[in-house]
């Protein structure tokens, strides 16, 4: 492992449909079934069996004199993020060059701990709103109310610099308009939403694919802006129709999503009968929801807001002091998690070059 390598992992999930007789009739969540990020399945010699919890490693690094740090996201097999875990729920196993299998490492002797992820991890959300003519004429009030609920549900209280949100909007122009820049202030975001008026747009068309491509570029720039901090981003895009501007190809928009930094999650919210649910589900590869009418809009926004907030709180920086020392070379590491009756484990490696005693 190298110091602070910006590896990323895929929030790709298997399709689940919920049918509840309302806006839930059109909900799909792509669920992360087997993706372990930078990790792999533990060696069979440990006899753990199938994972019931998934530890998706996002980044891993070492710090002299002997600390190993692993940043990962935890979810269950349905893709539900899991928050509130503590260090005593994790068990550490190491395998050196002379070991046939893995040896248990004492959590107390190794000073294993969960460190505040805000020290090394930032999460940014981009709320991208369709303000084309059809929205402004028929559902602007409902969209503003739903967006306000989304902000209130997603933004942490009290505010923290490690979690920020920006709001953008699009119409038919070849530009993604900034409504409010990245901020940790909930009141600032809500004020920006309140300021949306029916005459905000000069082009009644819909440049949906352009909005996807441009928001992806913004999210990737955010992830690359600070090499000392590991980051993740969520793009939450709302529309009530299909791409009408035809400025960009559908294939190019989907390619931007598919090839985007693996730390960008995509959520889509569709309204009405004119949307293409298949395309929106492809764009919203992490989760997508569809409202049949404007009265259901706030419900669908709240569904997505819950997913975005839970995901942000399911990242953990797990650290411990290894007994391995300089000269031992590359060692295998397994972290096992027990949460109630469920367990999950992931295997990775670290290099102990330069390691000595004195780790704290």
C-alpha cells in the first residue's frame, strides 16, 4: 500500500423493485451485492462462509512507525448502508510469510479504533434540477417544496465542513446553471431554492444529457481538488421529461456515468408520464425513483434523501497498530465485522517496510 492512494470503489447495486400502490410503484435501487472495492473475499482457511455484510474498501494506507488504516463502506446484502459501528465489532487477522493461515490480532493490544471520517473524508452532494418550461409552468411549487425537504433531510445538523451540497439547474441551454455553490449551510441552500421564479429560464427545451455530462465533470473535479482528503460525491438529478435539446448523445451521457470516478453515486428522480424510466434508471445507477404526479414529488425526494444521508454515514476509517515489523515484507490482512447475528469480512494487503515499535 502506498500513502494515501486515491483508490475508489463502485457503488453498483443489483436491481430491487418496491410496489406500494403510490410513488413507490416506480422505485429501483441498484444494490451492491458482491463488490468489495479494493478488497477481496477472505481466504477459505478462515472458514467464514458467505458474507452477510459487505465491507467495500475505498482506500488503504500505512503510517510509520506501524499504523494500518482502511477506509471502507459497510452495507448489507440489500444495499442498505450501515452506520453506528464501533471498533469492538471488528476482528483483525494477519498472515505473514511464515503463516499457513491467518493469526488473530488482539483489538486491544493493537489499539484498534474507528476514527472520525471527517478527518480524512469529505462527502459532497450535487442537486441538479430540471427547470425547463414544463416544470416551471406546472410543478414549480411542488418541486421547491420537495427540494427543501431534500436539503433538510440530507444536510447534517450541526453543520460540518466534511459534508457540503451545491444546487444546479438546467433547461435547454448548453450550460449547467449554478443556483448555489457548494456550502455546508442548510439555510443558504433553502434560500436559494426559495428564490427560484417562473421566469428563471430563457430556453424552454431540456438538455438532460448535457446536464448529466456536466454534473459528472463537476463531481470529478471536486474529488480531485484536494489530494490530502479522500472524497465521495453524489449526483441527484430531477427531471420531468426526456432530452429535447439533442445537443448530446444518450450514449455519451451513459458513458460519462459508466466511466465516472467510482466514488460518484448517481440518483435520479423522475416525474410524470413523459419520462423515460429506463434511461433514468441507467443514469441513476445507485438509485432511481419515479413519481406519477406532482403530489407525489416530495415523497420521492424524501426516498432519495434517505439513501444519500445513510450512504454518507456508512463510511469508516478503521485503524490499528500491526505487530509486523520492517523486513516482513507484504502481509495479508482480513477485517471481520460482526453486527448482531450478521457477519462480513474483507481481505487486503499491506507492506510493513520501515515498521517499528512505538505506534499509537
